[in-house]
């Protein structure tokens, strides 16, 4: 009897374990897009002012803090709405996306005061034009590209990122700016001047030469003499130290150089994206989500940056479609999917915690700004990566069937 009781107990324990295993939800890009789209729609129903753009949610609060149209993050909320519309086809979401996109128009037709025109206009009008073909959106995009190009300094060969920081850094070019080149490349192919292509290619070259370090990490900022074009110094303004590895900056580089290769065919840009990606993946902590800076001495008691994981997932999926080696394709695809799986767990996906999609992003740690909180660009790149993954998995499934 004792043996029988013991055997039954073992069977029950095993059955219980199997039951618990079955209860663990299987990650699905479509399911997470369903949840994210539904939440986005509910939030938008309560937003009356279309000139107020979601930015962050401070600790202890549930609702988004908002900023004006000229904030560098203004394009991300309409971008989230466009992605939600793309996934669902819901006309309400299309109208909401249009409502929050329209005020950003002014950025394209007023003098440039920073490089973020790409983030502001391409994430909103760019997605809108891609999904609707609205010809007025195209005019705004072309004007925005021309406006961004006014910040180009031919003596340096790059775009001035922060006109307001010239006194501190000289002619400054930042790694984030790689993401804004896509607007210039797009415009050059869609009726804009060929000079826009040349500017974007030159900027990517200068960034590769001076911001990407021999250790395969990146500076945040490269400072140049505006008159001679001479490189003066590299800074990591939003990182722990100049020679440290600021997480989000690394991911801007991965994604930005992948796009630069896609648009130019310059293999040096592809090799640079690969170097940055491999270094990022090699240094990821065990739980798969980077700390805000890989070299913060307070690790493991340092804040994470979910936004960096979202940007990385987009960049890695882009990269997986560009490399020819099968093993590399699988490596970058699987790494991106793993990042999205982790971001979709209860540790990072907000659920009913607050109005955001993702928790635990870090904005500007040295400035004590937006520490360990939801930030709108984390949601934007999370949605983009989920859509990319869904399309790739669907494409691969179709090929397998054929």
C-alpha cells in the first residue's frame, strides 16, 4: 500500500506540474498586438486635446503625462495609433491617428531647431502615408526632409543634431540621428532632391567613422570643429561615462546602420550593424533586458531600459532580413523574438498597471529624468517590432506551405 500511495503521489505531482506547464501562456505576436491595440483604443477614447502628446507615466501614477507638438517625442503616439490601425483595420483608430498626426504638420514648415524632425514626422506622417497613400502626407514628408537637411554641415559631412548644444559640444552629431536618416532616404526616392540621399549617406559615414568605437560600442555624441570639420571628442552624454556602453544608443546604432545599408548597399554599414548587434547580444544580462548602461557600477541595482530592447528587436529583425548567412539570419531573428517574449511577460508588459504598454524604461539617467518608468517611444518600438515579427512569421509560414 505504501508503494501504491507513493506511486500515486508521484503521478499526481507530475500531473500537477504538467497542468502548470500548460497554464503558461505561449507568446504570440498577434495576441500581444490584439492586447496592445485594444488598450490603445481605450486610452485614445479619453484624449480630447489632439495637441497633447503622450510622453511618460511617473511612478505612482496611472495616466500619461503629456507634452506639446514640438517635443521630440510627439510623433510616437500617432505612430502607435497607426500601428494599432495597421494591425486591426479599425476605422476609429485610423481617425485617431489622423487627429494626432495633423498638428505635427507645423514641424515640416518651420525652421529646424533639432535633428528630431525624423522621429516627429516620419513616425507619424511616414506611417500614415505608408498605410493610406494620402498625397498631402507626402507633401509634408518631403518638406520635413528639406527642413532636416538645413542642419547639414558639408565641412563636417554630418547633420547638426543639437543646435542648442553647440557651445558645449561644437558641431555635434549624435547616434540617435541615425534613425532620422530614413526620412531623407525616403524623400530622395519619392520626389525629393538627390542631395538628400547624399546627405544621409555622408552622415552615416561620419557617424560610423567617429561615433562607433573600436570596442564595438558607440559614443552618444561626436563633437567636431564646425569650420575645419575636425573631430574633437566623443561623449556619452546620456550614459554613465564617455567610454561606457549606453544601452539605447547601442540599439539606435544597430537599427540605424541596418537601414543605412538597406538604402545604400554600402557593406560597411551592414558590417557595422552586425558588430554593434553582436556586442549588444554578448553583453546582455541573464534576464535578457539591458540595464540603462551596461557599465553602471551599481548593476544589478541599476534601472533597466525596456525601450532599448524594443529598438533592438526592430533593428535585429531588420538585420535578419539583410544578412545572407543563414545562421546569422536565425541568430538575429531568434534574439529579436526572445526580446519581445520577455517584454510581453508580466515583468514588463503593463497590463492594467497603468495606461502604457511597457514598464521599466529609462530616459536620461545622468539628468535624473524619466527613471524606470513607461516612456512612449518604448511602446512605439514594441508595437513596430511585434508587427514586423508577425509579418515575418506569416511570410515564413506561407513559404513553408508552398
